[in-house]
C-alpha cells in the first residue's frame, strides 16, 4: 500500500516501469492512459495476453494499493498522493 514517504523503488520492477511511464505521460488526476497505450509504451506487443496479463492486472493492483487512479474504467493515471511524494 502506498503511504507518504514510500518511494516507487519499493515496488517490483514491472510496477516501477508502469509508474515511470505514467509519470512521463500524464499528470496526477489528469490525462488518463489506456492499457493498450501502456503496453505499447512498455514495448509489449498489443496481444490480449500482454494487455490483460501483464498490464491491466498490474495497473489494477497499483490502483487498489493507492499508486494509480482509475477515473474511467480501463484508463489509468497517477494517484495524487504518490505523484506528489515522488
């Protein structure tokens, strides 16, 4: 779970890559990014296995743990707290 003072370096590398990509593409609570866009940004082929298994599931976990926000189903952005803390 995200909490003030916890850096993204505490996460597994795949989760860090998703956060880094979102940090470069959207602002906290601002522009959202789809899982397809995340997969492309991570250099993954846009297959169902990659989008569902490698991107969406991790993005949902990051959302559940307070690192990301999902203001619209299937579209993610940085959560306000982690972005301000990083």
